[in-house]
């Protein structure tokens, strides 16, 4: 299971922005590899 770790300064993103980034990373990984996006962990 691929894991992507993202770091940003504290309080620079709200939870909605974090969710959008995580979804975009999962979607792009799925697009590039053909693996289902639910296999991707973004933290």
C-alpha cells in the first residue's frame, strides 16, 4: 500500500483543503498506476 506523507506549516490549511489534496494525490496515483485509489494512504 503506497503511503504519501505531506507536511505544511501548522494552521495553513483547513480540513477541507487537506481532504482535497489527499483526494487529488490518491486520484493521480490511481491514474498513473491503474491501482484503485482506496489503496493509497495520504497523511
